[in-house]
C-alpha cells in the first residue's frame, strides 16, 4: 500500500465550538516594541497570541493551547496517531462542550488528503460497537471529521484502554487502515482541559 504523507497540525476549537484554526510555528515572528531611539523595549516572556504551545502532558495526550488576544487560553486535548509501521497518519483533538447539549464533547479528527471520503470514518472503544462518522471538509493540510461524543461515550473514553479509528485510503479502497488512539492519561488530560475552559469562561461570568 502506498505510504501516506501527513504533516501534523494543531486543530483548535474557538470558544468551545468546532471552528478550526490551523496554527503554525510563529517563533520567528515575535513582535517587540521599539522606542524613538530604535532600542528594543522587549516583549513579554512566554507564548505570543496565536502561537501554539503544549501546556501539559497526560500519559499519551497533550493539552495544547493558543493564547487569544485577551490572553485567555484556548485549548484542546491532542494525540497524534500512527499506523502499524510508526508513520504519522492522523490527529485527534477533543474539546468540551457546554452542558445541556446532546454531545458532551466535540472532536476534530484530521486524516490525510488521500483519504477515501465516501467511506465514513469508524471509531470503536476497546473493541466495542463501532460508530461511523462522515468527513466534513478537506483543506490543504488534510480532511476533517467533526464528531460529537455523548456523556456515555465520553465515559467510555475515561474508563477505556484504547480506541480504534479506521480510515480507508483512496488508492486502496479495499485496504482499511486501523489506527490506535491510546486512552492512557485521557481522564487526567480531559479534567485539566475542562478546568482550563472554566478559567477561560470565568471573566465573562463575573
């Protein structure tokens, strides 16, 4: 089977919704302030607004964030998925949703451009019953499946060992590719994500 070439990205949900931002390294674009003499007045230490960074790690998951213009943190829980040969193939980004909705959390799953879009992505936890999810759109970096997870499905993630995400390459429609999504550290990571989101929302509720 032809090897897929996949360039990792960071898909971040803004304001707890499913709006996607493709955040690239901006380390060479740091802005500093100069006075009238041309002397640098420096810049605040730490990440600049819009620059992605890893806030913390939890088992096989990373809490990845960007700073909004108001200095609040917009975060998702992230994992890079690999195939059986160790090749980077897809990304899983999960974020909490406000209470009162049928979905307790949302996720953006990013797959290579060579994915066969007519075959839905399949997801199963610990070998249980799989669910099918359509692809929403593709960009220059990959194809996105935007999914919702119910409270029970989120609980399966918390108590599970691993999920399997199955995608199909367009070049080999009869050759499905299973990818393992480790759930090691998921509970701690998602709890940290929820606390970060509460902190971000706090100023607006005061």
